[in-house]
C-alpha cells in the first residue's frame, strides 16, 4: 500500500504529469457543464525546434503549476451561454450543441460574472495560458496531443480545422478527446484565455504558476479553429486580439478553482 502511495505522488509531481495520472474525478455544475480535474505538475511550454514555431512560441521553457484545477471538458455551448446570459445568442452558426461563437473577451468576462452569481461561487474564470497549454498537451510534449504528424487524416480525428470543417463550427465532443479527456482543444473555435499577451513573455516568464503580463493591450487566444490550417492548431500556437474583438471562429472554455 505504501508503495502505491509513492507511485501516485511521483506521478503528479514529476516533470510531465503522466496520462495515467489525469484525475478521474470531475465536476458537473447546475447548467450541465462538465469539468475534468487537472493535476498539479510540470511541463515544457512552447514550441519544439522541429515545429518551426514563430518567435512568440520560444524559448521553450519549464513551467510548474502548483495547484490542481478544473477545466471544462468541452467548449462552452450555445445552450450553456443562453442558460446564463438569457435570450440573446451572438453566434453565427446557430445550434444548441455547437460552441458559442462571435464572443469577445469582454463578453466572456460578463458570462463568468453571471455564472458565478448563478452558481453562488467565485471560482469560475478563464484558464491562464499555461493552464490551457498544460491541459491541451495532456502529458504529451509533441506538436499535437497525439504526436507531431500534421497530416490531415490524423488531425481530423481530433480537430475541426480548415481541412475537414466545411467552413463551420461543429457540435462539441464529436471527435476524439486528448489523453486527459478534453475535446476540441485543437480546432472548432479559437479559445480566449485570461492572460494579457506579450510576444516576448516567454523570455521572462516565471517557472512557477505564470499568469501572463500584468498589463497589456491584447488578450491571448489558443487552439486554432475551423477556419485555420493545421499549423495554427498546435498545442504551442499563440494568438492575440483586442478585448473587444469578435468573430465566428472565437469562443471559450471555462476553468474553475478547486475550493
């Protein structure tokens, strides 16, 4: 029994949290959002040399997340958006099970404020950039959650992108999840994160619990979307837009503190 205990502890705290360590425990809130418990751990953030990533994806650097957290298994759907926000659906591609789109970072902050009020909580938020990439990689250091191959056939098992989307979003959860049970981390809609964006942030980012620059003019986005090529759907790919920007390929995924 003691031997098993040490195996579990080591699995959570070693350099890359093992796929077997992703906690089975989850959480479902009152509007049916499913959350996966993400274990604390360390990983290498940023692009590998073989990816030929942009300068804003370098240097590849060690990051340690000291606290476990919940992250939504799926992107926020239009049904969930309406349950929180009322009767106005901003989306271009209307369907209750598709991700909400055409939402700005500021729109998302209002959604989070109302969701916390609805749930009598202060725990809901956007993920940090480091948390997002950690969950997207799911213990994998490769370009995509499954490996380095950007072949359309392989990526299409996990992502709605330019090569298979038919120029539209799709209902969440239709393709394969990554090793920790997250769907559509590659493609479908580009996901807003909490952090301000600085293209040189990786050169000065703290190793422990990085939360992005303290101020800025743009907010980060991750994951790529239905309109993007495979390259933009990589785990390391970074983007940035103004807080007011909206488009039909922009949505989000919710994080929740474990209280």
